[in-house]
C-alpha cells in the first residue's frame, strides 16, 4: 500500500480508503459480524483511512449504524493497530423515513458531532466533514459551529463535502479546511470542470472522491462508457476497478479515493490499485475521453 498525506492535517493515510456506506445502506446489507469482517480485511489489506457518516443507515430508526459498526470493529483490534487508523465522519444530513434531508444549523451540527463521538466510541474525531450544505442555514453559521467543535477538542480536523469553490472560500475564512469530498470518477469529471480539483491543489487540501467507481457494477457487466478501462485492465491483467482507481490516483498526490465495499474481496481488490502504474499512453487516452458535468451540490 502506498500512503498519502491528508491535506494540511499532516496525517499519513493509505492512498486508497474504505467507504463504509454500503455496509449500512444496502437493502441486503451484511450482518454485523460480516460487516466487521470486511472492515478488518480492509485494514489487513493496508487500508488506514475509513470514511463514514452518521446518516449511513436505512432510516432514522438506526441513525448512526455505520459509525457504530466501525467503532465496534476498531475496538476489537489491538491498540497498536487501532492507533494507525484515521476515521473520517460527516454530519449535516438526516434520514426521516429513509429520505435524505439537509440539517446544518449550529445546534444540529453540535448534536450530530456529540452523537458521532458516542457511536464511534472516541473522545475526538480525526476528521469531521460538513456533509451537504443546508440552504436554510447561512453557510458561515454552519462553519462557525464546526470551528467551535474543533476549538472544544471534539474534532481534530475539519473537512468539506459537496462544496463548490465559492463555498470553500466561505468555509476557509472561518476555519482550516484540510479536505474536500466531492463526487469524482472516470466518467464523472465535475471537479476538473468546476474548479474544485485545482482549488484543493492550490490550497494544500486533500481531495476525497466519493463514488469513485461511478457505479461500474459487476465486472461482467461493464457498459460501453467503461470500454477503454476494460481494455486496459485486460491487457494489464488487473481488475477494471483497479484501473479506475489508479486513474484517480494519477490526478494528483492529494487525491485519496474512498471506494465503498460490502465484501472483503471488493476492498482487497481496490486496495491493490495503489500499485497499478498506468502508462503515459493509457493516461492520455483516459484523460481524453468525454468529461461529464452534472450538478452535485
């Protein structure tokens, strides 16, 4: 496993992280024992960075499910191993009756943070991210509350999620922001077009692509939009997922993909992407393909 620095935090983490969402959100999510086994296998594969959120759950009746899973999995490890793991979580979304609703008031963010500390079983959260901006709350008010959580020692570092360049400018005037987590994948190139990728480079921030595999699905069902990746993978004798993640890693030393996994084999495969070296010709071909712009915010 290769390692990268999590922005200005100085934290050294694996170049490939584990996205915990599938362990809690899928209708047929794994049992607790199986989910914990996936987390342990990820760590055994060299993963030292785990991303979660309080809202990764079916609905509001099991809010915090993913955080509790991760907290329990880490407590089962030796202290020396547990000390090497960096956990990032997020607050700002709720799940009433399974819906996704934004809630970024200062009182809500304080409540979310306290609940996350309890669910993870820690005194301080390594990286706390504002999940999605609540249009009903001034952004400066939300970030002021996050800064207060950091000043109180409940959070070591702060990160943004689903923020634009303009949003980051507001946030960084209030508190140090070490990372940005936006959607980014081979066929979802918003960050290259909306300025957020360049912004993280310019300001020494980590970029954490969510959904980095762009819904590629099973390897036997790769669609036409991933044909080039499939060709490269076949020639190199690696998986299509490893090629997709290796391409993301090539976008800059601050990029740290966080593919989700609900099976041990999936995260073990993804972890190997850090060792895949794409040729200049392959990178040129992948970079030249159509860039799709949507509206993730």
